[in-house]
């Protein structure tokens, strides 16, 4: 909840008119003999705008000396009581002192008309205050009161006779009489101007003076209001105000902060790009020095405001003011507490990785946003990385990414400190401070072994970590293991499955791979199917540690792992080849070799497990020379590490580009796969019944998870005619089933064809028949050949009444004495009747 207050902030010095009309009517009330003297008063400012830093007030009074012994006293104490400081005063041009709120003047020094000038400091003045100067003489004891008021003028003002305008509800409005007189003012809501329907909502008066600042907080947004001065009715008033809602609000982000943090506020208004001022107020409502911040709302009317917390603990609020209108809102209280002790620690007792990888070292910060991380000890390890960290997103931790492939590669390299050390995320920072020192100069890859990780809240100064090491807060260990290139396994998937994996964010792609494996969308294989229209996606699952740093260094900032691998293969640091096997290469021919490019490759990286899923699309591949994938081909895929630094080769075994001079020194893994022409088929013939939920089955050699559109189309003599298509998914065993065809309007004897579409596989068209029940004879299969009767008697079927018949069964030893109970499955009365009819027909033919 916000507490709305309204405070006008004058941005210009208001020029207030002279009240000379009062110059001749106020006199001292002396005795009948006028022994007390008399006087008249004029004042040039009856309303003083405290929005100014300072102002000058001038007034005069007439005085007739009576005895010559009296004194004149000007009591200005109320002015001082309202926070106004009188910096200087003069009477008739002569400086006078203000003593205990009074100016004292000897009658002998008085003139017939006495001019008093007060220079006022208004920086601490109270607003909306009526203030009185009291002038008296000692002889008569009579007093004359001179009133004026302290008020704060608004930037928005209307003078009697103006037409009005649009204001924000809560915006202070200064109303001014046109003739300088004191007048009453009435505010009316316009209910229906055509019918003269107005509702009075407020009554004001300008006295003392000719103006008053009106708080519009109680007006309703979206209404029209009339401002009527003395002598005007609501209908005759010229000023009409149209109100709207500024919608200013301010909410604390946190209700408790510490003295070393910021008080954060989320503010909104209906004035996009409008300027605001925010300030911290103490529990007394006073502004805290040095806390004012200014800014503008965004294009959508939002503002994120941060004010440094004060050093003094306690409860505070934040006041946000819309500059153009002076409308302000105040937040709930925020409690400011004493900041705790600064601390920094490594999240894990040890961090384990392999040579060449990027080690992720997470440090936790408490009561501080900055700290130091030192990896290694130069005296013991001949290597040391001095790193400064900063928690930019205030989540209490920074993850340092330490590229162990580039560590020590400073002298003469094209790399920078930010290539060796960086921070995870966009807001945090990690800076290698001693990149150019001898502590960062190694000839070879950083050795395997253990390295100290020392952290401290003390800073690193000009690359020197001595202070941080002497004030160590925590100690951990970086364990670097030897790297290895282990194995390559082959998987395949549909292009849709691979696309789903690649559409995930990088950090979620490994989980998507696991899901595809569990759902049989990604299956192990030793073959791939394809055609001119497309192919399965082949996945080389390569297990190799220590590649992270090399790939990161090969790519540009922001590159994906796929782009990094493409850069590394282009530079020759990593070699990926796909070449036809000798066994499937024709006589007197060279084996076909795939031109492996980034167009046919993409990568999903599981850095935690040191596994790279390299996706190869055969349909997007080209060959080094003319060639194409053909049915019956076999290929060997091989990934080789050729980078001399990662292989830790001696200088004589490395060429000028830093690569191994001989392929014998490569670290390689490989796997072999066959290429098959993509094809599929359905049962031919496919027999189904006339029902609502018919299934069509088939099989194919394309990847599980692929989708095939199964279409059935009625034969020429089938009525009613039909075409239906249902999508089926290829299962792990290569089968597919499309379920849901509605053939309930058709009948046995109708025919159709089955085709597979929407895939790169060539499906054979199959014939289909609608039958009484699956397993019965197929209609229309009589080839017209007559049956020849050779006169040999045929067995006549015997009706089965369902009673089991005891039949002797040989036991293998010639003993048939053990009866076995047998029945004829499914031999019902209907079938028995058919058998009898058949026997009768045979008998007739024999006659």
C-alpha cells in the first residue's frame, strides 16, 4: 500500500502582486487626545511562496509622534516560528537588529511613513501558514496586526477569467483572483452542463492575499469541475478543469536492507517519459540529506529506483514525486539494519576437471559484492592466476570460468585475459589481473595435479595478490586430471527429433537428448537410411575430455558449440572425417569422402560428462569429389585431435600452426555405419473389417520416431468412396501402425489401396480389402480354373456337438494306450452345417 501525499514544488519564482489597496485604512487606536499616536500600514506581499529559496517582504506604516519618549515595537516572532529566517532587516533604509523576534524603534527615529524591509530565507519555511506581524507603541499599548500567509505555489495556476485545462488528480493548482482582491472560491462538479446540474464539492478563500493553492486529491478522475470566484455561479464560471488519474505508485522491492545496500523501489505512472524525483524520508518525515535521485519513467511508465541506504539504522520511507504535477506517493517503511561482516568462500571443497577443459569455480559472497580468487602458487606450481570477482546480479555468488587450455598462454599469443578467465552470466565479472606477468607464462599445457584455490575479501592491487593471500578467507583445491579421447558410438533419429532437441536452450539440450533416448526417439545404430529426398540424422556420440577450452578458444564470443567445432575443424585443431570403407569401394575406384562442413553438422555438448553429440545430416552433405550415398555403402567416421598443445607434443613434432606434424600422433576415435536406401511397406494384401477404428500396419528401415502419413483410398468399384490419412510413428523395431480409420459405412467386398507419404522413404503401394472378419478368404480371388473330379472319395466333415473326443496319442514308445482329450477349436454348429452342405454337393456331383 502507498500513502499518497501532495506537495507542490515550485520551479519558478512566483511574482506576487502588491497589496497597495490596504495602504490607507488601518490606524493605531490612540486615546481621544491621540496621546498614543496613530499610524497606517501598507504591505506589498500578503502571500509568500516558500517554493523559493528566499524572498524580500516590504511593508510601511504611518506614525505621528506624540510625546517623543515612546518606542515602537515590530514583533516578527511568528515569522521565525514558521521556519522563516530573517537574514537582514532595515527601517527607513537603516539596518536594524532582530532581537528575540522583535525590532525596536525609538519614536524619535520614526518618520511620518516608515518603510520596513525584511530579507527572508525560506528554505525551511512551513507551508499553508497564516503569519502575523504585530506593530505597537509603548505609549498607548495599542497593537495593529498585519497578516500574510506562507504557501507553496504550483506550476499549474489559473486566474479568474481563464478557460481552464486538464489536470492530474492530486496535482496542486494555484487559483488567483484577477483584480488582486481577497475572494471566496467554490468548486463544483459538472453533472450535466446542459441541464445546469452541478454538485458543490469544496469552498475556499484566498485571504490573506489574492491566491491559494488547492489540493485536488479529493476530486474524481474523469470528471469536469467548475471553479467559481466571488460573483460567479457554477454555470457562469469560466474555468473548467478536466481531471485524469496519474496512476502514480511506488512499491519497495525489499522491506529490509542493510547499511551497505540500496533501497530499491519499483514505481509506475501514466506519464511515460515523465520526470520524477525520489528521496528517502526518516521516521519524522524529514528528507535524508544526500539521498535525492532523479530520473524519467520508461516508455511504458515504469521506473526502477535505487537509493543508497543511510549509515544510520532505523525505519525509512521513499517519497517519489512526479515533477510536472508535484503529485507524490510514499512507500511503506523499509527497515535499515547494520551490515554484517564481509565473507567469501569457495562453494566446494574441491573442483575436479580435466586438462584443457574449462573449470567452473563458484565462490559465495556474504555482505560484499567483490572479492579475490587466486588459483595456484607460483613458487610451487610455476603458475598463478590472480582474479578479481564482482557479484553484479546480487545473488551472492560468482562462478569463475577458468580455461585450462589457455592458462599460461600469454606471451606472444593472440589471446587476452578475458579469454583465460571470465564469469558465468551477463552481470557478474571475473578479471584475470596478472595476465602479462611471468606467473602466466607457460610453454606447455597446464600440468595435471592439484592447485590451491585461495579466496579473500581483500582486493588484488595492480595484479599483486599479496594482501589477498595474507588475508585468506577460505581455501579449496582445483584437481586437474589427464585428458583422454575415449570412444565414439552411433545413434540415429528423425530430423523432427533433432530439431526438438536443438530448439531447447543450450542448458536444457542434454536433458532433451536423455528424453529422446528414453522415448526411443534416439536409438543406437550401425546404419542410416536415406534417399534423394532426405535421410535419418546420424549422431556421433563422442566421449572426449579436455576439449572445452580448445573449442572455446577456436570460436568467437557468443558462438555455439557447433560454431566452435566448425572453427576448430577449419583451423585443423580437430579433424572430423567420414570416408567410405575399403570393403564397399568398387574395384579400381577411390573411396568416397564426405566434405564435412558446418552445413551438415551441429553439436549438443554435455560438458559434465565430457560427451559431444555431433549430429550429421547425410542429406545436407556433399562429397570431396563427385559422389553420393548409395544403398550398400559403408563409411567410417573418425574424430581426431591434432592440436599440439592439447596433445602435449614436443616442439619438433609440431608444425608452424601448432598442429601435430604426423597423423600418427593424433588422438582419434571412430565408428562405422552402413547406408541403406530408405524404404517401407504394408501388408499386401491388407485385410480389414468395416469398422470405426481400423488399424493399418507397416514396417520401414528409417529412424524410430519418424512420422509417416498412411493414406487409404477406395477402389474404383467401392461405394461410398473414401480417402483418409492418419500419421503413424515408427517404433524402435521398425514397425508402424496408423489407427483410427473409419470404414463403418463400407461393406465386405470393398477394396482400397494403402500408401505411405510425408517421408523420404519409398513405400510400396499395397492392396486392401474389406472382409467379414480378418483371417477369412479374400473376396474375388477365384482364378476361374475348373475343379477336376478324379473319382476319389473325399472325407466328409462330421458335425461337432462340442463333446471332447478321446483320441489315442503315440507316446514315442509304441504305447498308445493313454487316451488324450482333444477338441476341434471353433467348430460350431454353423460351420458343421456348411460342412454337411458341402458333402451333399460332392455326393450330387458323383451321381
